């Protein structure tokens, strides 16, 4: 296999990260050795740059990283977003109206002047409160409160995140899934399986489109992807070889060509060691 023409790309939570949402020392050291020997490795995650940057400290990635389910591609060397898929203002207004009618709480993301800002209306809903508090404490992320999302200009809104029990998210999913200008990602939280995420973003964005973009820009002839959750299915669609970690959801395992070890046993990097060089 020609490693210079192959892209290896991995999801983070539940795949490359352990159950403490961290990279093990073994994973960091092994990936750095592989990258130094010419392996093209990157990540595709639903996370934002704020938490991803903290998680990736010590990892010598050369390639851009895919963030927020493909809404953003970020070049770490140049320190700027090379791809931004924003929502149309009228689409943002429709989403906010739907959330209000459904009495659903969540987070709204704005990218303006290269700065990502996350807004919330209330922290009364415990899953959202826990989400915000964890990211402030662990990743020093900044949030802003607004009494209403529609008081924020819709011009630079790129993303919405809802976090609740699946049955409470399904009505919103059913309403928005008919929109041709939207992509939705509905999947279980890796760390609290009783909770689910519903993430809402532009139809132009997806892990699939982002991987295709990287393949084209860098001339990769082959893409090998690693995943564990439902939002990794679009990434798998852009991969020549699909590998599920052993702890992955049934749908991911069914879609995979191969199964590697679990996320808690450094499954991704052990597969790379055995199969790449």
C-alpha cells in the first residue's frame, strides 16, 4: 500500500479517544511515529475547535482536521478555517421557530471573523447545563447567553446542537428532516447513552463531503476511515475501506469492512501498526 497516497481518518469520541475523552499516551506516541514516517492521518469529529485542540495537544498532525460533522475544515498550520458551510439566514430563522414551537432547548453556533461563538438561551435543562459546564471546566470554552436566539443576527450561524432523550428529539427531527437545505445528525452520546444529540447544519456539510474535499485537494487515491457512531456513516460513505472499533454501534459494525480493537484498547493505532508500515 502506498502510504503517501492514502489518507487515514478517524472519528474521536468512542473511536480514537478512551472513555475519559482523552488520547492515551500510547496512541499519541504511536501516531507521532507513524506520521513522522509519512502516514497521512487526520480526524473527523462533531466537536468544535476549542475542545478538539485541547484533546489533540501533543499530536503532530500535519493535515487539516474536519470539525462539527464537516461544517468546518481547519488548517492547524495556517491556523484558519479553510472550509466554512454556513446556514442561510432564512433557514436559521426557520430552525429557531421550530425549536421554540417544540419547546426544545439547545446551543447555537456563530462563526464571525474567524471566531466561533456558542450561544444558549437557558441552562435549566440539565443535559445542556452539564454540557456547558464540562466544556468550560475541561476545555476553557467560552459561551454566551442570550434571552432569545432570534436576537442574534442569522448571517453567520453555522450549527445547532440539541441534547436530550431520543423521544424528545424525534419530533424536531421529523419536522426538519424534510428540508432539502439541511443535514441532520441524530446519535447517542458516547458517555451517557440515555442521551442523544441532534445536530443541525447545512446540506452542503457532512463528514462525507469533507473527506471527499480532502481527497481531491491532496490527491489521495485511497481513504481508510475509523468510526463508532451513527454520525460516522457519512464518513464511511466517502471511504474505500471502513473500519469499526469493536465497541461501535451495530449499524457501524454492519457497514464496516473490518473490525479493530476497542477505543479503550487503542484499537485504531494498533490496527495501523499491524497493517500500514
